[in-house]
C-alpha cells in the first residue's frame, strides 16, 4: 500500500488553498469493483449524470489523509460533518446540458464548506478547473457577493448564452485560473465557494457504466 502524497497549491488572485492527494484510498480497485455493482440513479441538483451509494467504510479508509489536508492546508483541527457523498458518473451529452451545467459554478457560500472529488476512472478523463468571473473579478462567492455575482452572470447569459458544451478552458465570461488533471486514485479538495467546473473531454462519450464512464466520488463536508 502506497502512502497518500499530499500537495498544496494556492490559486488565483485570492490565493485560495486547494489540496491534491495521490494514493488517496488504500484500495481503489476495490472501490471500482463496488461501483460496478452499485445501483445508480439520476443525480439531484445540477450534477450532469448519475450517483450511487458509497460503501460504509469509505471515510474511515480516507480519514488519515483527509485529516492531514484539513489541518495543514485549511488550518482546521475541529469537527467535521458529512453533508453528502456518493459515487458519480457523468452521463449527460453536451447538447442536453442546462444553461447552469455549461458554466462554472459554486456549491455553497459558507467558507466552512469543503468539496472533495476523488477520481477513480482513467487518467484521460479530464479533471477539475477553477475560474475567475471576469466582470466581477470574483474567484469565490460568499454571502456578500452572491447577489451581485448572480445578477451580473444572468445579464451576461441573457445577452450571450454559453454554447452547448462542457466548459473546459477560459471563456468570454470566465478566466481559468488553475486546473487539476484526473488521475486514478487522486483527490482534489477545495472550498465549496470556489468557482469551478469538471473538465469533461470533448472526445469522451458519456457512459453510465462505472467501468467505462467518468467515475468519481464527490463529497461535501462542513467544518465545525
């Protein structure tokens, strides 16, 4: 078993921390096997695909690496609450994406909310990118920024709707400020308030089967 390899990075003008952890889970092959026999259902919220339940011992297995990240990258040594976690597979073709799914997004305005993406598919399955909204200059969206940001973005979308495609680079409205390549058993951990998007390669055909599709584990945590 290879020990987790943790790297920290500060991104953009706001210098927000993100963590990249290779060898995140001690048994990624076992996780993929479990995913292959898991029942998947359409995702809630804006995720463009399907989700399935995780094994009960998942967070016990990754807790040593996750605790180090939260303490040394995010400066948190208190309690942690799990808000949501699941296997996830992207299945929506680009021409069926909603407007919201064609844009970078944020998951929560609370700076104590943390997002985790654990890649379990092939190394050519994209990754995660982070963005700055050009008109406002915002890289994170908190409670004080959300109304102004959404008003500005809605005005832009009414004038020039985004193309029917997954966002994967800089656009007229958003500048990509950093990205993390997918690599099997790599996790990226960041504040949910960061503007971000999954990188879905244009050549990738959405496939609902975990063995062929873009398989990840996505989780959302609250720092107490």
